[in-house]
C-alpha cells in the first residue's frame, strides 16, 4: 500500500478527526469552528480524498495573530491553519 493510500484511508482519517477535535483550537481564516468539522466532513469527505489523491488539494491561507512572549513586552506571530488543514496535517503526521 502506498503512503498516500494510508493517509486517505478511512480509519486514518477517522483517527485524525478524533485527534484534531481533542486538541481543540481556534478557527482559521475560513471561520470554521471545531464543532462544525464533523458535518463538513460528512458532506465533503470524498471531495477531500479525491483532491489529495489527485494532487489538487491546496492548503488555505493561515490566520495570523500576535501573542505576547513570556516575560516580555514583545509579541510573536502565531499562524493558525484552518480546521480542515489541521485535519489533513494530522492524517499525514499519523502515517509518517
């Protein structure tokens, strides 16, 4: 089995979903909240799998927010990917 097939396997995607939801996190530039992920995946799972397998999937822009550095007045830029991109990143990480 190829790595890409393992990444988009239903069991791996299900495990990725559970992990991403347990991590919680803020919405990305698309505004999708973690609570909306399950319904989105039910409707779009096959489209996402097909886009990944065909090489057509493109990650979305990252939302940037500035957060304070510990013990400093300075701030650093934190990038927040969309929930869908986090889900796909998690699926890839689990296989690698």
